[in-house]
């Protein structure tokens, strides 16, 4: 199973040396191109979601870091800050599954609220890795907006705002540091179109176009911003990008078909329960989960937006209720954790946005949950990438056995007997 580790001085030193090297490295300023329409990888680059293979002949030492394309990204080798050895490995016969918790963030841009940088520090302080679902156009300047061609909409259209030039730079900095911390940079796609004319109506080809454009924006921010003075992102996005979450959790069926074609390993666009995940179209389907909403007879998805809608229906509700609403979300997430931890041990999946809705109470509630859960020795706050690494290392018969457990259901015969003969 995954053994927890704190960030080490050596890892931070590695990160600092990498940044220094990238700052003094030259870049190719004539390598930019328009967003790719074809999905075949360029020479020397990996397909979206694929491994960065075939770069260096076997036996030849690789010089790192190595800039990619116009220098917006760079391949710097293995990601630092990952769980200690032995990392992801199969459960021993009869071994109780570890308790995973995934904290994830939709949009993942840094603005005047400073919440990306804040929660990145919270994660570092409390031994958590997270997944940041980046909206690609958060790296595209608004005066370059027509480079984005959203399916079914005019060039440059978007249902979320573009960031200022200053906030693009701030977002780049947080993306760089988050990856060096050990967290994952995934995708929230681009224009966040919901409803009947949004992503729910998109074909597989539409999703393929949207994903390619999301990748292009990350790989060519130097071209679009003109900021060649900034250091590259320290990862190959073709290798890093292995999953995403769709706007409004819509359009997943065709998205999964596109994800399978592009080699994605997971998707978190569904609505589900606190049970062990399975695969659809060869992709791990790891949905947001229904969790208790204390004081009510119903449950809601483990996301700040859903708690807000059920509490106030607006982002600026009655301030006199803020304290009670904050406690309701915090207690609901902790109750969801407890029933998994004491029950079927299914991973707890929590989604959020960087927001100040209802006075910022949802950010405070989530921070409290992080501080409560992640430092525990027997709890693993991981990214989706780390979770699917563990899932892929397990015997399929063991996972099939785990999927027979309902929400909060603990094996009657105990874990040892329940899983002893599964493999």
C-alpha cells in the first residue's frame, strides 16, 4: 500500500535547482503553431495522456531539463514529492484497503482571492497531494481569445471569464509549484459551457477538439502571452494530462469515448455513491459522491457548489446563517469520511472551486476537513493520478470483490476473511 511521506529538504532543493536551470536555459521562439486539429503526436512528443517514451535511445543519458515546443513546458524527469517506496503495490491477501481521500479543484486559477496559493500551502503543511483541474483558457490572454474555437460556439466564446495578464502569470507560478510539490495538473477543459447547447450536446469529436485545445493553451502560453522571460512549466503536459472533470458534470458519455481514444486513465465527471470505482470505455470512472447533509433527509454531492445551492441557492445568502452552513458542510464531509473509513474503505472524492461564496464559508469548511484528515497516519490524501496508480496495481479480482460492498458496508466476516481468497 502507499506509505506516507513528508516533503523533504532534498525534494525542495531539487525543485530550486530545476527552476534555476530553466531560468538560464534558452528557448525555441519559432516553434509555436496553431492549436492542432490532428491528434497524432509531433515527433518526440507523447500523445495526450500517454507516457513520454521514445525520447532518448536506450542506454543514452538524457540531459534534463529539456524544453518542449516554444518553451512553455519542459520535461524535467520524474515528479518530486511522490509517496515513498514501495508506493502503489498490490494488497497482501486479506489486507485491509488503505483509506484514500482526493481533494480536487475545478478551474484552478489564481486571482485576487489568492486561494490557489493558499490551499497549495495548506496541502504542503498537512501532508496532502491534490488534483488541480486547470481551465485551459486561464492561460490564454483575452486579446488572444479567438485562438479558442469552442464546439458549437463562436471563436473566443466562454461561459467563464478570462484572467487578467497578471493573474495568468500568477496561475503559471502556482501550477509550477503545485506540480513540484507532488500534486497533479489535470483539465477542466476550457469554456465551461453548460445546458442544452453546452458540453451535454457535444459529440466525441467535439470533446477531442476541446481537449486538444486545452493542451495547446498550456503548451503555448509563451506564444500567446509573449512572456518568454518566465520559466517553463516543469512537466510535459502530454504525459501529465491523464484525466479531467467536465463542466457541470455533463456530457460524460461522449467525453469517455474521447478520453479512451486519447489514452486518459480516469475521468471524474460523474455523479455517484461512496463505493469502489470501476472502468467505462477502459477509463477509471471516479465520480463525485453523494454525502450526508446533516439536518436533512437527503444527501448532496461532495462539492462546495452543491452545498451552496441546497443551503441558499445563491452565492450571497443570509450572513446570519453562514456559521451553521459552514458547520453543515464540514460535518457532512467528515460523516462521509467516517462511514467509508469504518465501512467499505471506498476512496472519498471531494470537489471544490476557488471561491468566496457566502462569505468564504465553503473554503473554511474544506480547510478544516483537510487539517482534520490528512495528517492522520492511516489516511492518504492523494491526487487522482496517485489513486489510479494504486488501482492499476491491484488484482482485478480484489477490486471486483471490493465493489460488492455498498455505501458504508463493512465486511461481516472481517477484512482478512473477505479478501483472503479474492486474488
